[in-house]
C-alpha cells in the first residue's frame, strides 16, 4: 500500500489501541516523524473524552506520529487538517451524490451520520520533546448502532472501496496535500475549505461542554484555533474551545 513519500507504515494485527502502540514505539525510539501505525482491530479503541471507539475488523484504525513545526498551541489545527483530508478521501470513493460534511471539531459525516473521527494526543519522545499522535478511525464495513451521534459506514453508503488499506492510502494522500498547505500557508488555508463543508453553519445548534449545554447559531470557527463561535438568542456570541455539537433538528 503506497503511502506518500516520507511516511513509514507499521501494520499490526490486534492491539488495544493504535494510539497506545504509536506512543509505545515513540518511547522506544522506534517511531519517527510520519510513522503511521495501523491495526486490523482494537480491543480498547478510544474516542474523544475517553469514550470507546468500537473497533471491529474491516474498519480503518490508524495513528500518525507527527512532529509539526511551531508551537504546541497551534497543533489543534491539525484536527481540522485531518478531518478535511478524510472528508476529501472518502468523497472520492463514495457515489457523487453523497453528502460529505464536517461536524465541529473533527467529525466526518455522510448524510448527517458519523463515518469517521479524529483523536489528537500529545506524547513525549525519549528526549522529552512533544510529539503529536493523530488518530483516525474510518468506518468501512460496520458502525455502532447505539451511538450518541447516529453513525454509518462506507459499505452502507455504497462506496466503491471499503478495504482499510485502500481507505488509508486515500486518506494519507489527501492528508499530505493539506498538511503541506497548512505548513506553507497556515490555518487560514484550511479553515476556509473546512467551513465550506461544515454542517449547519449559520443554523441553530446545541453545544454540550463542561457539563452544560448552550443553543444558538453556529456563526464561525476561530481564525487561529478553530474554536466554535455560537450566537445566542440574546445576541451575544460565545466562544467554545472544546465540546460536542448536536444539531437542533436531529
Ligand atoms: C472520536 O471521534 O471520538 C475520535 C475517534 C478516534 C478513533 C481512532 S481509531 C485509531 C485510533 N486509535 C484509537 O484508540 N482511537 C483512534
């Protein structure tokens, strides 16, 4: 499976989590910048906020070890880079009429249902330098039925390919393009195409974070950090750095 030049693949069978495996290889000095760790299945796949990520064989589970330039505070932007790349990759293998969208901060949706998720974690290399482990899961042939957000998979959406290797190849090709763009032009070059695919931009949404929920119009994402901007009924705009968006009409 050809990855873009400069990337190394470590393909494993059954692991607890590719995030753990990538971190372990990094600690042992065996995973350098741009190493992609994949597994056929995960026994303890994890999502954002410590949620479980259902990880049956046939879906894609990958963790990319990345040493981005610049300050750690800007690395959150790479979740937007990755979700945009996944959206572009799956758009190419889905029927042309499929509606591929992005849900803040980093979920990829098809026909309003979640098909892929991104997880960003910071770990240290043996020298103590910060390294990003960017995990992504794409539902190829199965999806959880009882998810908080309705889910789907590539097979259900009649994709022309569902094999994890083919999906990874498409995702990494798109990722390399957007990663280069981010490195050269910064977040502004990512934010625009991300917003163009954003579900419910300028519409009413509900956002849950820190144990509370606010409702309002999804007006924008931050130009430097991708934070969510919600305009409440009273007219004031609230900035939300992390949380989950629920669509009012779901
Ligand atoms: C989310 O939407 O909550 C993020 C899901 C991230 C899942 C991927 S699958 C590969 C990698 N290994 C994990 O344990 N999680 C990420």
